[in-house]
């Protein structure tokens, strides 16, 4: 029995094919966003590393992931887009293949539990996206099955290649490509799982009393003061004179008026002495 296997393509040849394909697509006006890995580490931030560690913990993926790491490091992932619940990518192998990965949305009760456990410990959206929070929060977000990261039953995938395996190397490359993309745009993880990252910090300000009084006048920073603080000229603002400048201007005006009054009158050249 014979199978229609494609001939082996070396890493160097695959790189050349990827470069030609990218140049061709660019020439035709197509916008592609390749996954570019700098160095050996596929991911370097909290979100990217956590994604990669999550997919590596499942034995279902263990046999195919190493080939995927090689492919993504060698820039075989020509294009990768993450949207609500789906990832679409183009991967260069013996030829260009289309990959689509679907990730189910986080169940609402599941997400509510994560938010409840984390919201009081995350102070800001910037802190969240930069992965700067306590070990407790990191453990809760990354918890297998009940955290934010998907488990194998949450993920389905398809590839246009002829490989009959449950996960081909092209899909594995895209899974790692997602981790690399999360390094740059961590908010894409929340989009992929169809949840709002702001929910994790929405409760942080709840419980604080709301004041019914307007702020005192002396505590309100005027536009003219803003101009002084930041050293800029603000449109439509004329800065008021200080007391010293006002007094000096009055003295100058008075002196000028007195000088004009006491000055000798000029003689009319047409009147004879």
C-alpha cells in the first residue's frame, strides 16, 4: 500500500519557500502577519509562556508539539490571526497549508468564579495585561480545567495537509504561534475565549462610597494652572496677570500719562516770535 506523502523539505528550503510566498503575497496586495521568533524562546512574557506551558502539559499533544516548535522557530507560520473563538493561519511545509483552530468560549459560571477569585487582587488593566500580579492570581488564572486556558476538549483544529494524525505539525506550529502572539498582544487571549478582561478588575472599586458632594473649588485644578504645571500653552487661555505685574503696569501707565502732561508744547513753525 502506498501513501501520498510529500517529499521531505529541509529547514533551509522551507525558509526559502516561506520568504518567496510572503514576498508574492505582499506583491499581490495581501496583508500577512507572520510569527517571528527572536532567539530560541518562543514566548518571553507571562501570558505567552503560560499558553505554551498549558498546551505542553497535555499528553494528547506531546508527540506532535516538538515538530511544531521547529516550524514556528523557522518562520514557517506565514500568517496568523486571532478572533473571537477562532485562529486562522497559513503555514509553509512542502507547500502552503491552511490551518484553523477553534476554541470554545469560557462558560459564564466558570468565568464568574475566576473573576470573583481574582478581581480584588488586580488593581488595573495595565497590571493585568503586563502579567504583574500575585502568585495566587497567576495560579488561579492558569489552573487546569477551571482557569482561563483551554484544555484539549475545548480545542478543535483542521489543516489542509494530507497528514492523517489528530494533530499535524502545522497545527502544532500554530498553537505555539498563538503563544508568541500573546507576548505582543495579551488581550487576544480574552478575545479567543470570548470573555472581557475588564471583568477581572471591575469589582476592585465596588464597595467604595460615592460622594454626593462636588469637589471643593480649591481642589479643582484650573486650565491656567494646568498650563503652568506642564509648561505648555493651552488654546483659548489667557493667563491672568499676577499682582506684581498688575501694579507695575498701573505705575507705567501713570508715569506715561504724567510725562505727556508736563512735556513742553512744540512751537508752531508758522507763528512768528
